């Protein structure tokens, strides 16, 4: 995916193509993990906004209550 260089303060820069493809922006939080084979894994934490956007539509609003015979009679009386 690309090579990166560590600066004299131990910082690294993630290439813009990778940041763009993973939607990583300034201030985002990442977790770093050292694997058994001495490789490093970076994992992005979703922002509150991303969590909310993923939840939209997951919660179902209960449909209207089914009419009872009594409620139908009340509606009928009002229309007469």
C-alpha cells in the first residue's frame, strides 16, 4: 500500500490515499497492536457521528395500534 518513514520524534504519516480510503481525519483515534510476528496493526475507532449514522434505520418505530371494535364504533359514531 505504500512505504512510510518515522521522523526523529517517532511519528509516522499515513499516506493520504490510505487515509482517504479509510475515512481517517485529523483527531480520529486509532489503536495500535503488535502482533506475534512483529507486525503492527492499526485499527480506526469509529467516531460518534459514524456510530450514529450506522444506527439510523436499525430502530423500528412501532406501527400504529390496530383498531379495536370499540375504537371502530367510536369513529363510526363521530361520522354520523
